[in-house]
C-alpha cells in the first residue's frame, strides 16, 4: 500500500503543474478580454445613449451640439451667413450661442442686428409680400404671407394648376407635384372657410411645400414620397381632360376640375405632413420650414423637425444648418451602433467566462494539492517507527 501511494505522488505533481498552466492560460485570456472590453466600453456607452434618444430630436441635437458647437464655430457660421446675405440665419446662430452661453463678439452681434433691421424694413416687407403673392415663391415670412394669401383666395393654386395642367394636356413636361398640390389646395380651400380655419395649418403647409418645390429646396426623397402620396389622391386622367380648356380667365373650370379629381378622404397622410410643416413655420419661421423640407427624407423626419422647432424656436435654423441630418436622425447606422454594443457585451462575456474557468481550475488544483498533502501525511504515518 505504501508503494502504491508513492507511485501516485509523481502523477499528482505533474497534474498540479498542468493545472497551473491551465489557470495561467485562462487568466491570460481573461486579461485580453478585459483590455478589449475597456477599449470598446466608451463607444458602447455612447452607442447605447444614442439608441436611447433615437426618437428624441431635441436630445439628439443637444448632444451633437455639446460635442462640436463652440465660440469659433458660432463666429464662423454667423460671418458666413452675413456674407451670404442671410441675416435671419445669422440671428438664429446668435440666439443659439446665447442659449448655450457661448460668447459672441459685440461688434459681430451688432452687425447681425443691423442686417436684420434693414431686412425687416417696410420697403422690404412690401416687396417680399408682393413677390410671394404674384410669383408664389416665398423665401421669408413676409413673402410667405403673400403666397398663403394668394392660395387661400385660390388665386395662387389656380395659377399653378392652370399653368402645369395646360402643359400636361399639351403633352409638354409638367411638374405633377406642383399640379397635384395645387389641386389639393383648391379642393380644401372651401373646407377651410366652412370650418372657420380648422384646415388652415394644412393649407399653409401646402403653400410652403409648393414653395420648396419651386425654389429647389424640397429634398429628393421627400419629393418622391409626396409624388407617391398624390398618386392615390389625384385622378390624373380625369384631371388632364378637365384642365385642357382651363385658363386664368375662367377659374371656375380649374376649381371644378380640382374638386372632381381630388379624393380628399385619401389625403390624410399628406395633410399630416403639411400640418407638421406649418408647425415648423409657426414656431421657427418660413426659412426653417424650407430647410426642414430639404433635410427630411419622409414625413416621420419632418415630424421630428417640428418637435425640434417647438422646443428651439428661432434657433432651429442654426441647428439644422450646423448639424444637418444629425439634428433629426442618427448619423451613424443603427446596425453599427448595435455592433459596438454587441462587441462590448461579447468582450465582457468572454472576460467573465475566462475568469470562471480560471477559478474552477484553480479550485481543482487546490483540491488536488490537498489530496497530495493528505496522501503524504498518511504515507509518513504508515512508515513512521512504532514505539
């Protein structure tokens, strides 16, 4: 029996050495996973926070501004806006800087104030109102007032519908989007009067969307969405026939054609978009609404612009200009953000698993060592001389 115990001891020692190697190996792996987790953790936390506020455009904008909007950026943007003769945008940047407690040189702020005073003079107002009323292409609040007035009294919509309808009937290139929006505007104008203005927000929003299209400030994807929406709202074949003989001297023909060709009950999605556009125009101004239509790809993103405008007011233009699409949507792909989270979670899981394996093997090594010690004690006890 003594010889058998002695024979086991070398095998136990070799197993102990192997156990030590296994414990060291798993500790090395755990260290590698820990380093990887620490490297990925900041990006993972950032990704988690961005995903958490994905549907909150105000928080998205504030977070992006915290990272990049400072005194140098504000000064640069204000000077560029003044150079481009856009005092409204310069004023928006001044307000944004003030909100974020960013210092602006007093002489620069004075230039902005003077430029806005000149732009808001009575002469400029009269010119802008007339331009919006006659051409239907507003670029500020005053000219939009002229455009909206022309559309509310049907003149603007009839003008656009007759012009584009005549081209369509003659087989010439026509802007179907302008034509469709004009016909929808004609169809709902009577409803606006009947409901004492309940449809006014949608009516104003339609005018802004038309203005964005005319001035090239309607985003391509948003234009595609509106075009698809109009396919279900407007009966194009009947409209082409009805507008063939219409003219500005016979507006009743255009009005009747629009009412017969437009299915108002199918235009709710379009009206939801135009109401959001009207919200932006009311809270942040016409230019902000036009900027939003250029950035937004779909009605959902325009709704985010409206939420941003309700929270930021006159600062909305500056935010949209400075952040671009990052003001209303995640600029990084959601899949990329999810991969950062997955990678960090995988590293943490690997670290925990490696530590668990190392502890288990260290425990088994300790148990084996105790067994070896007990075997040695029994061996010594059995070989010791008896008194």
